């Protein structure tokens, strides 16, 4: 949760809050990139004999990505005020 959260936070700051519109839903681009990496990681763990894909691990990653991206948005808003 922490590692991917930090990646989402730093990416969101670096991408300057870039957004991606899909089906009338606006998603921060950093969140989408880090989430895609997270999904890829869980899929590869499913096929590794000594690793296991876990839904709680995926949920923790998603929670970290959301929380840290939102905190990056709040930080950037406070800096620009």
C-alpha cells in the first residue's frame, strides 16, 4: 500500500494533476498508470509458482493509490493558493 501510494503521489505531482476522461468519468492519469502496474503485478503473481495473487493485497494497493493521489491533489492545491 505504501510503496504504490508513494508512486501515485509522486506521479500525480509530476504529471501536474493530469486527468483522463473515460465514459464521462474523470480519472487522474497517475492513478490509472499506477493501478495498471498494480493489476499487472497481481496477474503475474498468479502465474508464479512461489507467489500468490491475493485480493486483499490488490485492495490495499488500490486504497493506497486513492489515498495518496488525493493527498497529492490537496498538497498541490495548497501550494498554488
